[in-house]
C-alpha cells in the first residue's frame, strides 16, 4: 500500500516511524510522542486528514509539528483546504522517496 511505501522509505533513511490508523489516533499519538513531522492522509476513517490537521494546529502542544499531507487526491481544492487547515506541504501519491525525504528533511 502507499502507506507501507512511505513507511519503508522513512525507515530505510533511518527515521523512527509510528503508525496511526485514523485521524483521532494520529492526534493522540502526536500529543504523546511529539514527532518531528507527521505524514497525513486525507481519506481516513473516524476523522479525515483535514480535520486532524486542524486539531493539531489548534493545540499548543502540537501546533509547531510539520504536517506533510500525502494524498491521491490531486485537486487544487484539496491542496487549498490542506493548506488552509495548516498543512506545511502537500505531496501527491505515488510519492517519490526524494520528495518525501526532502519534506521530512525540512521538518528537522
């Protein structure tokens, strides 16, 4: 899957990776672990990536974490909403390892 692809790229580059199953879990993991960056999908059960990004931005604990949206949705409206909710960057699937590592590198 695309998620496994991203995880593989990041682990191969030496990053520690935590995986959340949905937006609510992503928020709770972000508060607990305070990661350097979050790779966020848009389409998820329980809470979509737009809402999860907005919640993370509004919480002082997680507001500074870089959020990189990686989605198969390639509409300019999706990119607009992701930015409006606080995404740092928007990458379209399939994401290249260079683009993903560059986005993560900017997060450090």
